[in-house]
C-alpha cells in the first residue's frame, strides 16, 4: 500500500475518497495526527499530514519515529514524501518541483533511529543512496504522465529549523554540495530505510534560499504560501499518477 506524507505545501490530499481516519498508537508516542485511509481511482492510499492539523508542529518537533512506525504498522510499503524547500542551485527557482537523490543531514537532537535502547546488538543500515530508486523512477514517470516538468536528482540539505538559514549558512551548504534546503528530510528518510519502506520525495521549491535570487536581501515569507498553493495543484496531479501505477 502507498503512503503519502504531506508537508506544509500539501496539508491534504485532493481526490482521496476517504474511508476512515485512524489514530495509531506507537511505541514512540503520538504521530502528527490520524492516518487518513482512502482510495484514489480505486487504489488504497494512506495520507499523513507531517505537521499535524493546521500545520502546528514545527519541523524539529515532528515525531518522525511515530509517523514512520504508524505508516508501516498500517500496511504501507512505499512512501512518497512531499516537502517544501529553498532553492540553492540556480535552476531551482520558486515553483520548481524536484525529485532529489541525495541528502546531507545537518539536524541535531532529533530521535533519529529505531535501533536505540532496544537491548539488541548495534544495527547499521546502508544509506549510500538515501532514496529508494524504484520510487524515484516511479515519481519521474508519474510526472511525465501528468505533463509536469521536474528536476531529476539533487542533494537535499536537512537543517534544524524552525528558523530559516543565514546567507553564510547557505554559502556553506552550497560548498558542501547541497542544491536545496529543507527541514524535514531527516531523520524521516533514514527511519524509512531502517523499517524497510521504499521512500522517495517530491521537493517543492517555494523560495530562493537566503542570499540567492529574490532572497538576496531577505526571504519573502509572505510569498512562500502562495507559491506552495500553486505548486500543490501540480503535485496532486503527479501523486494521482503515482497511485495509478502502484500495485497496492
């Protein structure tokens, strides 16, 4: 079954024929909200709003372990994450959609693994390629079928938030090889890998990163929501194509 985790630019799932909402209890506490079970074109889908109802949960306060565990417990095998990002690379301007293939993690203090304090031997996972390639290919094919142009590849820098970055920090991220910056990519991707979910992401560029383009002097926060709303319509089209191609 396919699970979709919506970020600040996707707080609900258009076209979902809702069957029920379910609050899932987990060993790691409460998820961001109830799971929405439904169908799109007759195919089962589960939707979870990462930031909760009304987008009240800040990126560093999201219970990523509970969210991923709840999806897995509900029978989800494949996950699409939708997340807002700032564009660092020149071609990642506001309104662009991207399917990243790499991550650099700058977060701290987040509960980042299922393998801590469980009395078992230390467990390592391979994270060379943090996104499931099968899901990346599915997302790119779905975008093409929906008539949407997306950027294939790119390195996502996951920062702590909730504040945006300084221009100097963005310069550093660029030197490190990052192409876009967001606040929710980690530990979500790593937890999905630990628990065996095929995880991919659609990154919605909602602003130029600090010190870049229209954000050279300041990030215009008042423009971000409008860009996200316009992009959400395109993301919905891609997601419907993903669902149509999913075997669950």
